[in-house]
């Protein structure tokens, strides 16, 4: 009768698992959630930005930093070298891009073009860049996670590939997040309409002669000379 021998996890393998958990929660959990909150709630409540930065920075930031640190420690314990494969190189790149995205987001929030800050101008190009750049980072992270469980784990541990359950969930999560986000793009019509109305209201406020004249105002006007 054949016996299945279960080899306990080595310390570096435990670090790899912890690294994967934290990075998946940070990159594929909190970041998409923050993007979806911005997409769905920005036209309904001014509190959307608070929820957005809590997800993207307060929650995702520490989670991602811990995950990356665990990854470095796993590499050190395994003595597998530096950035010598696709997963490690992409991991460093995605982490740097995330930090850059945070810096861009904070800059956009605190340094606004005067016309946009006063409600008179159109949405600046950097705002669109921030949104597209954020989506790209999430897409890169999706790819990075897949390289982790499909290639990095079996190569570094020799334990074989992760079961198909992880692969199936990865496909499901990509489709699920994509459908939710693209469905939320339908709210762009409402968003652009509200921005047009805000610009018009600001123009009326700053240019009194453009305001409609009420009947009371007409009665107080001097008679015109004929």
C-alpha cells in the first residue's frame, strides 16, 4: 500500500504564501474596490473621494507594503537570488507603479488648475491619466498574480503547480471586476452632465450680467428712452 508523504512547509514557503495573500488582497482586492467606489459613487455623494483614498492608500498601502516585504524575505530565506525572473521583475515594477500612482493621485487632489478648482474649467487631462493609469496597474497586477501561482511557486518550491481552483478563480475575478467597472462607465453621462451644470452655475455666479432678470428686477429698472 503506497503512502502519501506530506512534506511540511519550509520557512521560506510560509513566507511565500503570506506574501501571496497580502499582495492578492492589496492589489486585486482593495485597488479594484477603490476604483469601483470612485466610478459608482462620485456622482451621488461628495464623500466618494474619502472612500476612494481609504481603499487605495489607507488599506491597500500597508497591505501591499507588507506583502512586498514578505516577498523579499522569502527570496532571502530561499537564497534564490535577486530579480532574476519574470515574477520578481514584474513585482518590483508593479510596486513602483503603485507608489507613483499614489503620488499622482495626491498631486491631482491638492494641486488643481485654478479654473477647475473654481468650478469653471473642464476636467484636467491629468485626472483622466490617473484613472487610466490606475486601471493599467490593476491589469498588470492581475498578470503578476498569475505568474506567481502558475510559475514562481512550482519553480521555487518544487511542489508542482497550484490547483486549477486558483486558476478558475483568477479568470472569474478578472471577468467580474471588468464587468462591474465597464457597467459603471454608463454613469459617465450623468457625471459629464453634472460637470456642465456646475460650470454653467459658476459662470452665472461670476458674471452677474448673464443671470436671468426676474420680474422684481424689471420693475426696479428705469424706463428706457424712446
